[in-house]
């Protein structure tokens, strides 16, 4: 009893306690007889069955149990009424088949397979597959040939589902109409697909002659099935077909038929199916070997795109596949070798109804501008492939994505356009005014990351078109920066949620104990701008003077958010100008320093609900801004800024703001002479000794 308790995990003990079962009541099966083990295998408790199976596994490896006794027990328990007994017996049979070669026992099991494959219990049907795999590994194609009619016939028979017929009681009123969701009602279809996959694995290379057109047509039909689990198993079965098939047969008859199926699978809307298809895609290109170039027009673009897919399993697996396919030379050479088909895949993905796919497409297009093409002054060897028509196609796609319904798509498209302006300034020239307007609109968005990334992208464009944009951008910056002064007291915010959770769905932001939620904003419907609900539109017509809070429910722009976007832009322009070697650098720095009074005015506003958020952003950017402008340009405006920073560092309501303000004070102490800081403190009415000591 003590051993049973100690070997039961904490979570397991909790689950048992909820069911009124004490862990001590579950046997450990140490030194158990074969009869006791099989009694455990038919127990209604899953933990008991697992322990009994582990005891059987150890006993078989140690030669503790007699073959005849094990086989007789398996065949006897398989006839039991309870599904737990049948499942346990099948698991025991699979373990026994691994240990010894007994043709009569395998024959007896195979005679029962047709009945067990259509068992009413899913877990029993599922347990048939390991038995078939072990039998095929021993007897090869003869097992598949004897059961192919049953397995393949069941797949065809269950491909179209029907409701189970039930006798109606004439004394009861008619039952309401029934319907079957996509995930229910397919009965043994999924498990028969699993059985087929296991037989392929067991037969190995000998299965090649059975991969004929009829087999491939059946798998193709399953890969297009309504049920996503059937599609998933179809792609795992295709993966096994690719693995066991000889390369000659694969290239001649299998690959031409299945390449389109793999292409469709790695674009599937369900992540589980996309992952299974990604597994099949890797097996496909590895089997193709040195001939894989033949199939890159169909596969390469979507394989590359899945490296940025939102589902982590798909993304990481696709990244590993990409490294295997491309090798140490990288993938740029492959992309430009099949450029038009790759661009077709990217642009089609940018128009997909799934916002996660559109976001991944924008990531891939951004890579073309930032990593593959180079710039006019530092071109790469692949730049010649970026012809004007191709660049225009990509630009039009990014411009459409910049106005997408989903804010993560807009975010990535905005940054991608910044890279494209740097890489192709001449091609982007006609869109300069439109892009500038879109970036300024983005810097007033309700999403914090959009405001910051929009400023960074516009700064990239200003760095490329400095003469054309500097005066216009700084004039608009000067006009918008003090907007927060007119902010109404009851401001709104989208920052109560982290920028992006799984599948770009915002999740609640952890709140500290001292944060008191405003009842006016509690128990309200929460919308996710990045999710697929409650709206399904891919494009939207923007309402004038509205933000992105929810694309179907437009919210008024918040003036403090417009000011925050300008704070990011001011800091980015200052750092851009600092790195410039142009003769106008000094004059531009003086012009930016002239905006510090407006920054100080916006920084000091505290009359609205969310003033601490703007102050926190200012504190985040002040160290970099101070360094970029230089001490001499900062000093005239330091007292006003210093006073607000000191107030932020002294308050204890908003911890992030307090730590950000302290970081600014530390940065200024390192950058500025102590005499200048003391003078600024006195001007601001602060105690210099207390300030310097802090």
C-alpha cells in the first residue's frame, strides 16, 4: 500500500480523491501472477490498467510469464464485455508480440481484428493499430493483404457518415432533428486510418508495391475530408507511404500524384492538419533527394511561410525542415530560383481568410526586403531578381495588408513596408504620401505595439527619403505631440491587455493588488482585434478619427495615444539623425531639440485617467533621446523634464512607471555633469543632494 501511494503523482492522487478513490486501493502489481496482471488490465480505472501493463512489460522482458498462459489470457479477455478488458488485452497482445515469435498467436489475433476494428469503443479500436504493426513487422505484406479489404473497406464505408438508427417510441413525442458536427459521427473512420498507417510502418520498404493509384486516390480523398482528424491521419499515412516507398517508385508514380496533396495540407486552416502535412512535406522532400527541385514550385513558398505560422509546433518543425532543405547555404538562393511561384504563394497567403496566415505572409515578404534583396548601396547577389513588376506586386500586397482587419497583420505589414522603402526607394516613390499618412494613422492606433512600430517604420522611410520627408514629418510631429493637452478626463485604453496572446488573441494582463479596476469598464464585452471572432471580414473601411480597438466596433481615437506615437517618432528621428553624416545634421538636431518644450508639456499632463501610461512611454524613450540630442541641447529643457521624472519616481501607485523614471534619473546622472544636474534640480525646486543620493 505504501508503494502504491508513493508512486502515484500528486495530480493523480488529486484526481483519484475527486472520484472517491484512495491511491492505496490501487495495486502496484509487484511480483504479481499472470492472473493478477490480467485482472488489473480489465479494471475500470485507467491507472490500474497502466500499472498492470507495466508489470506485464517487465515480466515479459524478464521471462517471468509463460507464453501459453499469456496468449490464453489475451484471447480470453478479448471476448469480455467491458471495453476496458478488450483494450487491456490488445495492449498486452502488442507487448507479447514484441517479445516472441508465435505464428499461431498472431493468426488467432488477426482473426479477431475485423470485429475489433469496428468496436463501439474508440479506445479499443485505437489499440488495434499497435497489434497490426507488430504482426506486419513479423509477417510483412501477407498481413496487409489479408486485412486490406477490411481496413480499406471500412474507410470507404465510413467516409460518409450517417446518424445511428434508433427505434422510436410511439408513446413519446417526436424527437427534435439531429445534426452531426464535424468532429463527431465518423465512427471507425479515424481509427481505421490509424490501422492503415501502422501496417505501412510494420511492412516497411516491402509495402512499396501496394502504394498504387487506388491507395493514393483513397488517401487523397481522406486528405480532403470534412473531419480534421481524418485529414490529419491521412497526412501521417502519406508520410509513412513516402518513408517506405523506394525512391524510384516515389519519383515515378507517387510524387507527381501527391505533391498537390502536400501543398494543400501545409495550407490547411487547422493547425493539427497543417502540422501533419508539414511532417509529410519533410518526408516528401527527403525522399526526393537531389530531385527535390522538381517539386519546389508547389512546395517551397508554403514551406517557407510556415516558418512564421502562429502555431508553435508548426512553426518550429517548419524551421527545422527549412534548415534541412536549405543547408548551410541558406534559403535565399532557392527562393529566387523559383521566385514567381514563391511570390504567388506569399500573395495568396496574404489574401487568406485566416489572419494568422496573412500575418505569416507579411513576415515572409518583409524578409525579402530586409534580408534577400539588400539596398541600392549594399545590394546582395540576388537583387537582380527583384524586377520592377515583382516589387510592385509585393508593394500592392503589403499596402492592402497595411489596411487589414487584423491588427497583427497591419503591424507586420507596416514594418515590412519600412524595409521595402529602404530596399527599393525608387519603386516606392509613388506611394510616399500614402505611406506617410498610413504611418501617422498607425501612430495614433489603440494598440501600443502598433504605435511604436509605426514610428520605427516611418523613421526608416525618413532615413531613405530625408530631403523629401524631414520637414513634412517634423511639422506634423510638432503639431500632434501636444495633443494630449486636449485629452478628455475619461480616457480609454487598450493596454489593459497584452499585445498578443496565442493566435494573436489578446489575453488579460496581470494586475497588481493595488490596481483598482474601474467599474465603468468592467463586465463589458471584450473584443479581440486579432481574433477571428466576432467578425470575419478581412478588409475594412476605416472610420475617420477612429482607432483599432475593435474592427467591427470603432472607438474614438485617444489624443494621449497620438501624443505617445509622436514621442516614439521624436526619439527614433533623433537617433536616426545622430547616426547621419549629412551636413544638415546639426540644424536638424536643433529643430528636434526645439520640440522638447512640447514633449515636457505632454509629459506633465496628469488630468486624464491613463496619464501614467504616456509618462511610462516617455520615460522609456528619454535616455535614448537625451543621448541622441546631446547634453547641450537637453540642458535648457532639463528642469521641466526633471521635475516630472522626479514625481514619477516618487509615486508608488504605478510600479512600472516608478522603475522607468528611476532608470531615466540613473541615465542622466551618467550622461550629465553633476554641476549641471545640481543647477537643474535647483531650477526645478528639487533638493540636489537628495536627487544625487538617489
